[in-house]
């Protein structure tokens, strides 16, 4: 993963049509090649203009807000968040039929939510609750799983939480196929979640 300046758009870990029929090829091309690329281009331009910031990794930009120039802070965080969130979202999906297993994470989900179905219901409710654009997240925080939401391209607090899973509920993530039916998009997204990836993130928390 390209985590330092200059940033470039790394390829998807699967073909553009790999998530069909749940997420369509055209959406994936536009989402990855245009929307994410715009955030990358904007971030590179900002960093090019201020070489003192080029030492920061992508994550460091997001957790070092107090050290960023006041006049650039909001724009930097918006674009760095756009890169981080999109990459995280894309990595968290996989082609149909290869979702993998997450035994440790599934056990923790069952302990906290009672069942996988109840977790999905809670997560879907959170994703539907995002007003306008944003994300719903499953994170590890203070020794437990939490469902969180973020507006626009904000990220969870990366100093206090470990993100495990995220769904992008900006309209450009689903409108070409699902129109304004966010609920249907969320149901289809669950069909392509890369649970093996979420399991690896969970195990890196070192709490097993």
C-alpha cells in the first residue's frame, strides 16, 4: 500500500466486475478511478505546496491534526480522509463467492450482539442513519466491538480505535445500480464483505 507522498492510486485487489451482480462494474470504475483519484490528486497538490508535510504518512496526517497548518488543516484532513476511507472500503470487499471466514471475529460478534443477524441489523440501521454522505464502521475500541458512523470523509479516531469494516454510503457508491435505495445497497454490500480481511484486522488488535 502506498502510504507516503507522493500518493498514487493503487489497483483494486480484484477486477472491476468482480462484485457483480451486487455492486456493478461501472460504479466500481467511477468510484475507484475518478472519485478516489480526485482525493489523491488534491492531497498531492497540497503536500507539494508545503514540503514540510511530505514526511507524514497517510495515517499520520489524520492523527496529527494539531500539527497541521491552520489554513490547510480542513482541506488536508478532508482529502487524506478521502484516500484512507476509500482504500479501506475497497480492501474490505472481495469477489462473489470468496468472502472467506472470520472465526475469531464471528465469535466476538456473537458474544456482543447475540447473533450475526442481529449484528447485521444493527450495522444496517447505523448505515441508514447517516444523514447525507458518510460511512458506517465496525471498530475495536476499549476492549470491545463498536458500530460507529462518520460524516463526509471523516475517519474514526485512529488513536483510540482500530477500524475493522466500513461501508461507504455516499450516493456515488451505489446510485447507478441502486438509485436511492440505500437499504438494498447495504444488503448487497454484505454479500461481498471480505470477512478474511476483517478477521486479519481483528487479530492485529492482539486481543485474541
